């Protein structure tokens, strides 16, 4: 009989090529994301599940740091917005990079919010 699958956390997040599919064990649980590169609503990074005590925003900031570097040194947040399109909810980050160029990163948080509401009703 085989025991439960145990996954060790990575030594460095920079070793991951986000997104595609990430199953990252941290804290008490697993960060699970799927989707595209996050460069548009159609290719949004999908936040499926976060570890206990880890919000979708925490996961998003993890991605921003992996993608663009250290906050306040390599990029600054120009704007963050929550957008509802049809039945989906997106968190959008507009950042300014150190060289003055601007980028946007799109996250689909629909499923994560639905799980949060379900858990909230059980409390």
C-alpha cells in the first residue's frame, strides 16, 4: 500500500516557469494555479486553491515578484482592480517597471472566491 503523495516545497520560486500548472506546497496546504501567462483576460492565471491562511492576493503578489522582481525596486503598483465579466471575477494588476514601461497581469479568482464563500457558510 502506498502512502499519501508528499511534495516538498521548492528551494526557490525562480526555478518555476509560471504559470501552466503549479502545485506548490507552502505553509499548511497547496497553492494550485492553472491557466495562461496572465497577459490578458483570455489568458488569465487561474487561482484554484491557496494554502491555509494564504489569500489570492498573496498568491498574486508571489507571481508579480516571480515575474517582475522585487516590489519597490524592480516594479511599483500603479493600480489594482477587481473586474466582473459575465460570471467570472478577475483581479488585475497594472505595474510600472524600473525602466518606466508598464505591464498588466490578469488573475481569474472566480473559483477561489467561490471556495471562500462556501467555507464561510460552513463556519
